[in-house]
C-alpha cells in the first residue's frame, strides 16, 4: 500500500539536481526509476567531490537503478528506445535542443510510446531570448527575484542550499503526477515543459503578491519582521529559534519564559505593530538575555510558556531530536560495495503507514545486465 507508484516506470536522463530530484520523488513513492548514464563517468554529480559516489550524487539518486548507455551508439540507443517502449515517464534536463540531437526528443519517443509522459526541464524555458543561456541554481534564484530575499543585507554573499534546483525537481514531479492522472482517463501521453525560472517565480509567489497588491518590494527581513521571528545564541554557543506570528499569547509567553514582563509597559513593544517597527531594538534587548542560559534550559522555559520555538539544529543534531526519532526520519540500507547508506525517508504516510525501505543510490551501471535481461525477456514474450 505504501509504494503507490509501484506500477509506474520512469526513465531518467538527468544530471546534477533538477532531473534526478524529480525522478527521486517518484522513486520515493515506489516508481521503478531507471537512471540512464554516460558510460565511464555517469552523471557528472557523481564526481562532484572526486570518485563516482559523492554525497551530492547520493542525495538525489536513491531508490533507482542505473544503466550506462551511450546514446551516440546505435545499439545503446536501441536499448534506450526499448526501455521507452514500456515506460510511463521520461525525464531529461538538457538545454533546449540537446535531447533532439541525442535521439531522445519528444517526437522521437512519442512515436515509440504514445502514452509516454515526457518531462523536459530547462533553465529558462524552451523558447524565448534566454532559452540557450546556461543556468544553475544561483542563476535561477537571481532571475526569479528570490535570491534578494535570502541574501544578507550586509556583507552580501550567496548562502544556503540549492533551493532552485530542488524546488524545480519537486514541481516537475508534481506536474508528472498530474499528467499521469489525466492519462488514466484519456489514455494519451503528454509533454511537460518546466523551467527553473518558472518554478522559482511560482515558489516566490508571496513576494510578487505583495508587490502587485500593495506595491511592496520585499527584502530579506520583510517576512521575519512581520512574522516576529527571531533566533538567539545561548550560553553554550547553541541557537534557539522563535516564531510568534500574531497571537498576543505568544508574546506574553516569551515575556514569562524570559522574565521580561516589564517590556509590556514599554510603548515600543506593548503592541504587535510597535514590535514590528522596533524589531531591531527587541533583538538588541533579548540577545544578552538568551546568552545567560543554555539552549536546553531556554527550550524548557519556552515550552512551559507554550511559545512556538525550536532548537536551531545543525544536521548532526536534527535527526536525534526525540520527535524525529519517533517518526523514524533517518533510514539506512546496505550497499554491497559502498557500505551503509543513511538518508531521510520520504515524508508521506498512507493509511497510517510510513515507508522506511530505501535502496542505496546505485553505482554506475550497477543494474545494466539486469535491465538488459529484462528487455530480452519482454521481447521473447
């Protein structure tokens, strides 16, 4: 019951993040994802930190099988076309026009399998003045207006994970799911085009809504100021995060937890709109307060006062939290050559069940012989 897409086969010619991420989301739901890679080197993300099994590659390629095919070789291209014949979904994230040169354009594959859902992921779209521009994560974040929202106001530099890549992969998976649902009614395949620019501008919807609605150009502090969000360093060097939103009870709870009830008599802070206007002064006030005790003690006080908060964990702490352990967020599996693989399970629970099974990311061409044998059996009837 948990692997709802167990009857769906996906062929992925993806590299780096967007394409592999889209396929991984389908694989996490049980789809049989076959990753087609270049012989010898495979997905370039394999070698991002040397070798062919970098953590970057591992992140987006679990629950898949790998076959190495050179699409310039007629025999290998024939194998790929055999795979397409029995596939439900094809995913590629080449620049516009490259797939057609490789013999895996939409028209080529739709002739082989009219029911195929063909997903083409690009940086800026299949048409227009920027269609041929190279695009990576930071480029898409910047072009969509998102980067300015997460760039520090002072000493600006690019920070954080590859959000545009990962988010585009999620949107692509969502579009594929919609196409599969429609195909279930019409029996017809579809071409899905999605670009990093389109995905990130949609993800950045709140920023555009504020601009079109009230003319506000949001910046990196717009949301945390209005939502009354804070993070403070504690006496042990660890950090705690607080998000009070608009209910007055959370402000009163913060004052109770910190023993700062006198602030309610200060006209700069006794009303929410005043606290929004004077957030810098609030931060300056609370910074030395939180440095007087440890993170664990502050969390206990905030919990008792029912203030929305969390320890601001690093990745070596988050999965050890009692709630994370209760939800079994960390899952592991053994790879015969690469050893133990530990990751975070998919977030879904269906009918009260979660899926804790995970297959380690494949080594290059790990399943090549197995997949070729499957094709031979299918052809033999």
